[in-house]
C-alpha cells in the first residue's frame, strides 16, 4: 500500500502544468467576480446619489411653493387689514373680523404682550 505522501510525490511532477492552469483559471474567475461586484456597487452608489438629488430637488420645489403660498396669504391679510383700518380707523377690532384667513394668520396680542 502506498502512502499519501508517495501518491502526491508521483502526482505532482506529472500534472504540474494542469495545476498551474487550474490555479490561474480560478484566480481569473475570482478577479472577474470581484470586478463585477465592484462595478455593481459603483452603479448602485451612483443610483442612490441620483435618487437623493432628485428627492432633494423635489423637496426644494415643494418648500418654495409652500413659502410662496404663505407669503401670498400674509400679503392678502395685511392688505385686508390695511383696507379695514382705512375704513374704520382705530375702531377696527381684528378679533371680531369675519374673515377666516385673518383670524388664522394674525395673532392679536393684548397691550401687555402676554397671552394668558
């Protein structure tokens, strides 16, 4: 019976080129798999950045539109109060105004400046 050591010693010189070829093929395969993995990671990173940029742009547009609506509402209320003041003078009581947007937009504080 031959030992494993003898079997390996007889095998190694015969198939050395085949072993190198298999080793080279496996290393090439590992390199290709890593290259594909890194390419996929790079692609997903770029996609994530593009999606985040698009989402931020959408949020900026929404904020701009909301700010414009809020400023337009404030402008409308101020114009309404100005017209009411020119019409009624110091007798104007904003709290008793029937305009809903005025009551929602303006907060009338007492002379002390404190709410209780």
